[in-house]
């Protein structure tokens, strides 16, 4: 089976205190459903983007470290799942459930696998 990233997007000024008990229950129920279906490989929440550090290789071989995310945008990934799904349609079905449970935009992307590499 192929692996997919299901990423939850939060605005820059996201305040976790707005998460309701109902939202927490829905996310926990989705996690239990994913585990029961055998699709969940890994799940994790991320600290706020303002705490991120970006590293960029410089032409002189040094690495520049700056505060904040690499891209300047108004939304950042706040959490994610890595799923094993039969195909893109199945991954999108889980993504739909994640968007409803998290009450946030969700991105679904296949995890790149080098051609000829066996899928686990």
C-alpha cells in the first residue's frame, strides 16, 4: 500500500484554546477509526510555526538558521497523519473525515516513493 500525508492547516494566529470538547472527541474518534481500519502509521501535532527554525545551505557550505518557517504564508501545518491507503481515493476519504473532525483545511499528498522501490 502507498503512504499518504494528511496534513491539517492552521492560521498563523491559531489559538488551541478554541478547540472544543466536541472537536477533541471527533479527532479521537477518527484516530480510533484509523487504527481499527489499519491505515494509521503515525500521527503528530506540531508546535506553533512561530517556534520553527529554518535551515538553508549557503553557497559557501555554511548553513543559515533563521527563526520561523521557511515559507511566508498565513497558514502552516499544525498536525498530520501518515496513512497507508490502497489508493489516492481512499486517502482522500480519510482526508475528508480529518477536515470535518479538525474543523480546518486538510491537504492530502502521496509520500514520494522512488520508482522500483518495493512498497512495504
